[in-house]
């Protein structure tokens, strides 16, 4: 009787395993259409402060508690950054990104994903992170060849002030 029971359990487990194995490969799920690639714009960057630091007068320093005395006062808030991305001569993204944090003193963040057909693409990315209202502080243009299912990332390196294509 116990052999019959063990054989029955084996058959049930084998059937469940076969069902799981069959559905693990079919139907095929694709996140992007066939023949397409992904361009991802993603970075974290802190813009300039909203106002410059200023030197405190001796009277202002004396008014502060002894444990909080300092020579300069720097406001915490940062400016938003303005970003544009063109793919193939067409503007696909433009945004003014506010700084993070309750006091608005954190970095601005962007994470955008674009599904494009594989092939050659002209890419232009621009960013303004200073008080200027026209033009851009950082810019990069280039032509890339994307293969199907490739993920192409556009990043920003503040230590160099350059956009990185990879």
C-alpha cells in the first residue's frame, strides 16, 4: 500500500514539475517589441545653490549662540536643473527637475526610458544647472548604432561635467 501511495505522489509531483517547466518558457514575454532597443536617461545631480554664501558681520556672529557661531551663512536650497533629450532630431524629453528633500537641498533625479527601433540614432542631451535662463551648461551630441534588445544609458558625471554614453 505504501509503494502505491509513493508512486501516486511521484506521478503528481512529476506532473506539476512538467507543467511548471512548460510554462516557464512559453508563452514568451518580451518587455520591448522585436527589433527595438532602449535608450535610458538616468542620473542624479545637484545644481548650484539658490543664493550665494554671505559673510556674517561681527555683530551677527555675536548674536548667535556660542555653539552655532560661524563666519559665513549659506542657504540650503538648490536650483532646479533643466534637461532636454533629442533622439533623431525630435525632442523626446524636456523637464525642469526640482531638488529633492524637504528643504529643497538634495539632488535632482531623472530616470526616463525610451523604446526606439534598432539602428542609427542621433542623440543630443543638454542640461542647465546654473541661474542662466538661455543656453546650456552641459551638452553632448553623438550618433550611436543600437542593436536589437540593447540598452543604451546616458549618465552624467558631475566630477567631469560631462554626459557619458554607454
